[in-house]
C-alpha cells in the first residue's frame, strides 16, 4: 500500500489514542458471547496497511506495548505473558494468527486486552485506530460469504474499504491442537496469586 495510506492510518491511530490508550476502559456491553450480534460497535486495529475489526463488547481496554515474557514451548501464536493489574495474561500475536508476515515489536505497538469464552488475552497489534458503529447494512456475516472461515465473524464496509471482523474465540485464534492452551481466567488468577 502507498505510504500515504499508511500515514493516514497512523494519523487516525494518534487521534484515537486519547480514548484508546493507557488504562482507559472501553465501553463494555457485559456479554460473554461475542460473535456477531446486534451491537455493531467495533474497534478498528491496524496490522501494516491492513485493517481489522474487533467487537467492542469483547474489548476491555487498549494499552501501550509492555514487556512480554516469553514462555518456552508455547504455541506459535502465543508471544508470552504480560502482567495486567496483577493478573498474568497470555499475549497473542494477531500477525501469527492471521498469517501476516512477522516484524519486530515496536514501542508504538498497542495491546488490546480482550475477554471472551471466560478468558482474557492480550492481542498485539500495530495500532488501535478507532471505535465505529457502522450501519446494519454495512455488515455482512461470515456465513453469508463462506461458512468455514473460523477467524472471521463477518466483513464491514468502512469508507469504501472492506474490513474483516475477527472472531475472538480461542479456537479461531490458536492452531487447532493448542486451543486448550489458554486457561480460564480463574485458573490464571490463582497462578498469579500463587507466584506474585
């Protein structure tokens, strides 16, 4: 993609930074099921020049990149773990999950803290750009496109671009043989309390 588009994405990310970075909580809807619902609020994230959407109802907050502690023999998509207010949370690479070429982590990268299926994970992205509420006609479910796309819940039309809405289910983000590698939140909390 042209440098101008990349600069535009980075500019939008800086504009949204006040609402999305630090420990600022994002609006939550209190649901545990995050597949396509009537709530159309989406957090738009960037990976290189590509944009992806996450259901806002699954996002707790967006924070700046922090040190990620690697774990030996962890599944490929798990970069390691981070400390989120005293809780040990696995950090997943969206790049690896989506088969996007790797690059070194940068201080400008952001971590999206998301909760789904009784688990909390940290999703590493280049930037969280915006929070949008597209009109209902702009959203198409994955089943209307192809029924076997595990990583995508749907596609949304935003400013003339088609943006995939990611499925935050661990079975979609992790390889099939490692989806059970993420413990439920209560087990992760016990581990964190046992080994402060």
